[in-house]
């Protein structure tokens, strides 16, 4: 342990206070990482003397393994902070092959308890009391002005960019995104800041990505940017925190540890980011910031692989994710996040036709329940359970309670806001509240295609069709190839009788597949030419039933086409299948305009009662 230094040091325009660990230039507080501060203090204490590289490393990094290249990098960072970037050193001189020398004149002022600085008395003119008071007030006002001017506003939002490989040829995407996800989850436990989710930053993976530019595009005040590499049994991490407004470095450091110590590295980064942002943490927040969901590094690595494949979506990737989560659980059976990952996978599989809801949701429930038995504070598990209660159980009070609990645990968890809107508030008919939750999710993920698209669905259910079209177009401005937005445009055009435009959207979907005129699209065009709208909807019904022979097609989709034709018998037959299969589309029965022809039938009210949505 280093001996306490109660002296104050002044050099150039700088004032260095070891006790308070503060470096100032005039009124400005220069923010240094703990190791950079220790490096500066050691050089100042040894001013005028050549300090060997090994001596510096042994003093500043006595608790970890650091190479000389890391020292060179830290010296460079320190020089930049001091403005010592010219050819001639003002503060730190490099002695090639040996070390460094602090060359500036240093004034030492004694400080600390029982120490005072003597200043000779001077005669002062006597001033009236009123003048003294006025002078005192003036000093306070001017001081407050300069304090406000030079004190940075507190940082309230941060983006953790995907960690990059130190060497591109040795890239490990699952490790890089896994480290990113872990830091996001940890920092999200601090209620004083908004932390963007992984899906909002996932696209910033380019090795040359400018973190300041990314921060401005994402609309955050600070950015955590890092690099990571694993080789053999060691891990090397470099990380820096920058202010998006001006690119100023708020903190930077690097770590070189055994891979089994990756959790200690994450602890250190979390704590130092919180310190650099000057966050005042409560006891629970401080504990959550250093929370470890497993102590098994191999289990953690398998979990990171699982989240990587889960984020890629699609049937095959979700199956790979399930394998990785199960591998993590084989290594650590109490790994709650791995159970939550399984629940997320099974909740998604029905959307890809891989499993029916009756097959997928019970598996999702078992995984989410197990996760919460181990740790009741996992927002992802509460949100997963909420979706099951809404889409499969039709337990609406239970679903709302779980959604609210997920949001309470992590207000920055965009998926909780998103699914709360679509899986609970929309079925309840509370569309204005649903739109507000979707906008909150969009604020957290401004470039999310699915969130931007489904904002338009709210307008569609409200029969505000032109606004729905406008919102879908906004989503396509982000990615013109996004199929879901095209499908939604197709729905609104067909619903409003604009069949040529509906077919044009379907053409936009199939062209990238390499077939300009697939059979089903030609069939629709022919049906529309020969029999008008009725022919169009009849062909849509036939095509849906044909597909249902080979794959899982939501029964509510088939029922909707039958309802548009006025074929109530066939529509209700498919809705009964939807009831048996627990088709999610049933929860929006009251809102989807395709079903409006069924509302006069007594079976319609009965079906609503059975799914606990009332008549």
C-alpha cells in the first residue's frame, strides 16, 4: 500500500491534490482514471529524476500484470490530458529505452491536519459593514457563475458500444457482444442513468467506428467504447468512457488478466464508469452493479454464445441458442440468466412457425419460472413470464403485474415496454397507453425496425390508415428491405381497397428472393383482374390453407381471410382452431378490422368471454 501524500502540488496551470485525488487547471476539473492519476502523482513525486519503466509498473500496477506497451499508452493518454503534445516536452520527458522524467517546475504546498501555511499580515482599509456585505454577495454570485460554467451537467444517458477485437483476424463476436451485453445489464441497474439496450447499439461493430459519432447518432451524452481479446487462458480488455458532445475522455483503462478473472474486470469497469459519471449509488445499486450471475467462466462463455445466436433470430439460430443456454446450465444449474434465455427462445419460436404455441409456451414457462425461483430480480424473466400469461394463459391481471415488475426492475429494458404495449395494452383496447409505451421503447432503441413498424399498427387499429402508412414508410427509411413493414403496408392497402398498391408491396418482398413473379403473386393478380376484391380475398384464403398443410400458419390469419369474404362458418371454424392452439392473434380479435363482419354473431361474444376479454 502506498504511503499517504498530504502535500499539494502546483505545476504550470495545474493544481494536484493527492488527498482528494483531484487535478485542476484553473477552475476546470480534469478527469483522470485511477491508474492515470497514480501515474501522474508518482512522476510528480519523483520530479527531476529519471524513473525506470519497471519501477513505474511495479508502483502503479502492483496488483496486476501489465506490459511496457500498456505503460506507453497510458503515458500518451496522460500527455494528452496535460496538453503536452508538442515536440518539446513541457511536463513529461521520454528517455529512450529507459523511462520518463517529470521536467516541469513543481511547487509543493503542505496540507493536511495540524499543518497550516503562514502568510504575513497586511494592513487593510476599514470598510463600512454594508460595503463588506455587498462585496461578499458579489463574490458569491461571481463564484456561483463560474462554478456553474465549469461544472459539467450530470450525465443521464449512456451507450455501451459493441466491444471490438484487438486484432480483427482473432475476432470472437459472441465474446465481444457478450461483454457488451453484460456491461449494459450491470449499468442498467443504476436508476440515475438511461442505458441503451444491446439491440440499439448492435450495428456499431465496425473496428473503425468513431464512438463520438455513434453517441451523437444515438442521442446519448456518453459512450463506453472497448476492445477485448482472449488468447489461451488470458483476456485483455481496453476500455474508455467519452463524452459525446465534445469527445472528451472521462476515463480510460486496460486490463490483462486470466480469463477466469473476467468477472473481476467487469466489476472494475462498472465501478469506474459509475465513479467517472459521478453517480451517487445507494447500497442496493452498488451491489447490483457488481452482481455476478455465475462464477463459472465456461458457463458464462456458453451463455454469451447463446445470447449471440438469440440476437440473430430465425429458427436455426434460436435452436443454436437453446443448445448454448443448456450447455451453460449443464455447467451451472443455478444460472438464472441462462433459464431466462431459454424462455426468450421458446417465446419466439411460434413466430417462425417452428413450434406451435401449445408446444413452445409451456417450455418457456418452465424456464422463466425456474429463473425466477433462483433470482426474482431478473427483468427478462418477468417479461418472458408476462408474455406467456398474456398470449397463452389469457391471465390479463397476472400479465400486467409481471410486465410492470419487469419495467420496475429495469426501466431501460426496451423489450418490456414493447411487449407490454402489444401483448397487454393493445388487447385491453388501451391504445393511447400502448402508443406511449412503444414510444418509450423507441426512445431506447431509435433504430429498431420492429418498434418503429408497430407504432403504425396502433394507427391501423384506430382506423387512422394514412398515419399508419406514414409510420410504416418511416420504418422502411431505416431499412427498405424490412419485410414486416412491407407486410403491414400490404394489410392497410388491402383493407382500404388499394389492391394495386398492396400487390406492389408484395412484389417488393419477393424481388430480393430472386423471383420477380412467383406463382402465388401471379395468382393474386389474375384473381383480382377476373373477380375483383372478392376474387383477391378468396385466393388469399386458398393460399393460406395450402401453406397450412406444410407448415404452422396462425389460424387467425386464415380466419381473417374467410371473414373478409363474409364466410362466417369457415371463419369461426378456424377461430376455434386458434383457441385450441392458443394463437396469439386471438388477443387482438376486437381490434383487427378483418373480423368486423363477425361481431353480430353470438359466437363472437362467446369467444371473447373464453379468452377473458369480455364481449
